[in-house]
C-alpha cells in the first residue's frame, strides 16, 4: 500500500474511532470495547475493499457485510456514516425511540446494513446464505463476515464454518475479532479457545493472523484471501478490546461502558479531544 493510501485509511480510522466515542459518550453508555477493536478493519473495508454504492445501498451487485457480533453496531454505523450512507447527525440518535440506528443492527432500518444481528452466532448462517446467493447469481462479489471470539462459544458458528469450508465458499471471508475478552471476562477463562488459526485450518480454511490495528496488514491479508480461490478464507485479527484508547483498553470491564463516573467521563473527553486534534492536523 502506498503512503498516500495508508494516510487516508489512518485518517478514516481516526474519524470512525472519534464517531464511536462521541456517539457512545452522547448516549451515556454502550458497547465500547468490542466496537473499538474493529475500527481498523472497518476503515480498510469501507475505505478500500468494498464494492458498494452508498447512494444505492440496495445495488444488486454489491459486496455485503455481516457483523455477526451485532452489539458492535456503533462501529458499523460510524463507518457507514463516514462512507456517506446517511448523515453523521444520525449517530447521535443511537438507541433513541424511532431511531434508524438501533443498538443492534437491523437491515430494515439502516442503509448499508445487510443483515440484522445481535443474537450471537446467527449472523454466521445468514452470511453463508448470502455468499451462496452471490455465487448462484454468478456475481463476483464477497460477503465479509465478522465474528467475535466470545461469539465462537455458539455452536452455530462452527456449523456455518463447516459449510463455508466444505463447500469452498471462497467469497465468504471470515474475520475473527480475537480481542481475548467477552462480556464478563477473558475468553480463556470462560471457555478455553485453543488456537483459532489451527482450528480454522483444521476445518479447511486458508487462515491468516494479523495485528488488528495494522491497516496495511489487514489490507494485505484481504488481498491474499481474495487471491486464494482453492478454499475458504479466514483472517484472525489479533486485537485489543477497547483498541486505540489506552484507558479503555486497560479498563477491567470495558464491554459496555457507562459514562457516569469522573474517570470514564474524563477519559472519553480526553480521547475525543486527542482524536479531533489528530484529525485537524492530518487535514490541515
Ligand atoms: C445468543 C446470545 N447470547 C448472549 C448474548 C449477550 N452478549 C452480548 S455480547 C456478548 C459477548 C460477546 O463476546 P465477543 O463475541 O467476544 O464480543 P466482543 O468482546 O468482541 O465485544 C454476549 C454474551 C447475545 N447477544 N446473544
């Protein structure tokens, strides 16, 4: 990736991270940790990879995204707003009555949201059907399926993976957000996960593991996955829950954060100010 493109995607990631922080701070609470761990992936998808048209969200011949860990809706909405699917003002309506941006994604409400998710595991099967449909229609398009590592406790994920791998559904690229934490603790303490790369390889996936905050590495892994036509493809993202904001990375309980105490409020305000400063400098 050339330097200009990298700068562009870094700037987009900063804007997405700022949007996430601003909308959750405005709401007063929300799924912060698992949203922030996906910022760089969203920047690469919406800034580089996706064949989509925000002016025509239902365009037939489009790539699709399934955010199976639907509680990370805030990062998807931020990416969609930055890509121009809807006005950024909508972000401040997250979870309001009558909003187009419910806390978990709803394909009937939000332009750009291709699958309703939130009940963990279920997005994986939906993605199978979508990717299969693209193939049956003869479309040369991708379905990008994003799952959480805690979500992988759901057996449904492994049924879907077996189908994707067994049918060599190479247009369904699976991302595992390995941020090592789930709702109430570390994945290793709740249900020991073993090695995702070894597991996915054993299922028949061509599997790569990259740092989940490394924009160049994510983009290169996607290109490699797209070039591999011989098997299904998985990219394990080695991420940090709360990624990119040290205070929230280190906060013990950062799954759903409330901005109702001095420390969290101060950290959010500082992060927002720092991101605004970075963006202003980059755009100067
Ligand atoms: C079927 C189902 N069971 C439980 C929940 C409640 N829940 C929401 S998020 C979450 C933890 C998910 O962990 P992970 O996939 O690792 O998400 P991340 O840490 O990346 O936010 C749980 C148990 C749910 N949404 N769906």
